[in-house]
C-alpha cells in the first residue's frame, strides 16, 4: 500500500503563483479529493504528482521516497484524464494493454490482464471496437480500465466524470466508489463538483487560488469549515451567513442577528448551545446550513422565530425556501409542502451546528 | 434526388440560376479539358494525320508508335535513348526526397506542439521563413555547397536540395495539424510509459494520416515538377524528366515530331496525376473509417 506526502509545494508560471505552499499527507488506501473552483490549481497539483509538470519548490514523496526528479513513467502511477485521452487508432483491447506493452509484458500475460479488467468493468463485448465507436460512458470505462490494468501504486483522476451527462455521472460515481472499496488503492481525485467530492472522498482538500484552504473528512468540511471560502463553496444551496453579535444575558449567552438597516425588522435573538464559545461583543458572521431550519421544533430547546417567506422552490422531496430574517435573505431546506405559500411563517433554528466566522480574517472562530 | 436535400424555392429564377451555374461549370471544365484533349489526341496520330487534320480532329488511324518512341527513342540533345532513364531519375529523386522531408516534418511538428519547449514558437517562425525564400536566391550558394560536399550533378544532391526546401512546408503542415490534437493524448502515453518516438509512432502518426496525404501530395507534385533545381544542378544522364522533356521539345533541327512531344508530355505528367487520384482516394478512405472521430 502507498502513502503520498506533499510538502510545501509551490509552482510559478513566470511570476504568477499557481500553487503556494501546499502541504497534504495522504494515507494508504485513502481517497483524497482535490476540490476547488476552476483555475484554483487542483489540476496543476495532480499533474505535478503525475510528473507531467515540474514544481518550483517543495517535495513530492511516494511511499516516503522523493520523486521530484523521477520521470512520470517511473513513478508507478496511473491516470484517468478528463478527455479520457484514449488512443483513437487502437482498439479498446490495445488501449487497455498499452501500458503493459510499453513495460514489455509478454503478449500472453497482457491478454489475460486485459480480459480480467474488461470483465471487472463489464466491457468485454467492446474489446474489438475503436474509441470513436463508443459512447461517453463506455469510453470512461475504457480509460479507467487502462489505469487499472497495471496495478499501479497510485491512481490519479483528473475530473473524470465532468464530460458525462448527469444521469451517467451519478452512476459512474457509485461505480468508482465501489471500485475503490474493492481494490483499496490510494487515489487522488480532482473535481470542481462538490457533490462528487462529498460522496467519493475519505478526505477532501479544498484549494482556492493555489492556496490550500482545508483538508478534512466530508463531515468536517461540511460542518466545520475552516473559513468563509470553504463554508460557501461546499454545500448547495450555500451556507447562510448572517452578521451577528454574541451577548451575555446573565448566565446565558445569546446571539443577536443584526438588522440589515434601520427599516428592517428588529434584530433576532437566538440561544447558544452550551459548548459553543464565541467571544462576547465582537462582530461575527453566523453560519447556518439551510437544513438548520425547520417548521417544527428541534428537540426540547428548539426556538421558533417569525420570518417572512418570499419564495418556495420545490425539488421533490424537499422545498428550498427563501425567507427574510432581520432584513437578510436566507435559505432553508425543509420537507416538501410544510410551508405552502409565501408569507408569514415560523421556523425553528437548530443552533447545534452553527459556526461563527470573523468577518475580517474570514476564519472560523473556535 | 435525396430526401435530405435542403428546400429551395422552385420558380423561374431557380431554373435561370441553375442554367447559369451549370453553364459556368461547363465553360470552366472545357478550359481545363481542351488542352489535355489536344495533347492526348495528337499523341495518338501519325505525322501525316497531324498535318492534314485540325488540332481537334480525331485520329484517322490510332497509333501507339509516338508513345513507344517517346519512351525509348526520343532524342535528348544528341542521345536518342528516350525518356525511360530520366523517368527513373525523377523517381529516384522524388521518392526519397518526399519521404525524408515528410518524416522530418512529422518530427518537427510533433516536437513543436506536443513537447513544448522554451523558444518553440520562435523556431517555428524562423522555419516559416523558408516557405517564403525564392529559389533563385539560393542557386549559387547551393551550387557551392553541393560542390564542396561532393554531391554536385547527382541525384543525392537534388534530394538534399529538395529536402532542405521541403522541410519548412512539411513542418508547417504537421505543426498546424498537430496543434489541434488534444494534449492529454501525449500525457496519457507518457504516464503509460511510452517514450518520445514510441508516442510519435504508436499514437500520433496513426491519427495524422490526413496530414500525410497533404504533405505527400504537395511534396511529390512540387519535387516531380521542379525545373529550376534540376536544370541548375544536373546535366547529361543525371537529369530529372522535366529537364529531359524540355530538351526533347526544344530541338531546333529537322522535322518536329509533335506526336512524340505530346506523348512525352503525358508520360511526364502521369505520376503526379496518379498521386492525386490513388494516394488521395486511398488515404481519404482510411480517414473515413472512423479512426480519428472522438
């Protein structure tokens, strides 16, 4: 099994920084997803791990051995590209067998390995076809097959699902996860799709403008985002951010959501759960996920507030509800039909997963 | 008429338009066909027939004797050995020159697009200058160089000249074709463990066949039809066929055997014609087989 360590990776194109001081350690058998908006440097990082790009400074180590000066064919990795990059002139069997052929594996062994992989990916009937005669999903399988056939140390995926239609993407996502569970290879996976990242990853590394923002499990990244960028990038609809101040009320502390302006409704006071320790008196941003709102009380200490609902978007099992709280627009995700039309409504707020951010540093307040 | 034709308004103006279009096409076709017709008809007549009939009349007696004479007996200067030897000369020059210049063009295009290095665009721009250099400028320096390296008045010398002049063109073709290939192909092949030439040979060449067609047709036609280099750098038995043809036709003594001249012209032009018809068809069929799609 394989570990990967990225230490202080920086990359510049001329004077332009693409990656700045990225540190990630990937354990054996992990499925690490590099997530970020386009242009954040995630693909550059993956290509650097593959050895297709040089890094300006830092160290990439596979199994504890620095590979900075090792050319990509000797790094013992396999990669699946966004465009699949199948060789158009070769049949599917030749495509899958190509990495073995380049490593001088005898033809007999090669055929056996190709047949095994084809069976695993259920593409046996396609082996004699050319890539041009395959559908998008089939090409995707062939590209994965070509990566699987050689039993490499490390799997690299560069947005492999982004060229598929929505239905196929979900299907292939599930298959990729099953595949990873079965073979348990250390995997680095690049995507800009946060749902893909959440569903596949054992850990997610979020990048923005070449700087690593947070590395954590999907749960941590979703519920304990380390800064405002992560909070708003992960989750759809995005996290609600409401300006607030924490006040001391005798033994209890409460959160007061500041009214947006003079004309807005009076500010709203919310109780704080006991374990949260945000500083008293400072201007903060309260982060609440859309599912922190509910038309019925959460447990015994739930707290109902009056809000003005402006829009309801049904999605099937749930409704996305836009409402007004102390003059700020906020979004709730609630059970379908529990609020039937815009207007006055009462919503309970679950403060257990509330997070606070410092608006100046944009970091989460512990 | 096929079902998927586009819908056009049918009316008097439609038919007037059609008549005009087909009229123009016929006129232009005639402009190209008539010279060929005259040449072929004349090459099949004997000399009496040529003198008595009009230029477009059909031969009274079809004879292949002029073709035989052109191939075996026509006089180039004082030697009456026909075109056969010069035809062979031209092949001995054109085939290696086309092959070498195309091969170098492939490697240049591949290196300039798929293995980007600092200064690649500058090198390409400098190579492009070669496309615009008039042949006449280099004749004297080239003659000196050929003399110094001992290739003056020889087929290998001509091959060298044509390769040097062909490289800018073939590089231009392949570079502009390969710049449109997805860069991931080479990355994938590198991850799969292939080297520079393995990737070229196994991945890039098979999908560059349309570009080979262009390069081969262009280079073969140019090199086969070349006159100025052949006339400048060769003489006697080493001449390419274009020079020999000129010398056959431009004799100023005795009766001019027009039929032999015409047969010689057709023989000289045939190889380029075959390259267009067969190479073009053959390669394009390979292209249509779906290897490049996707």
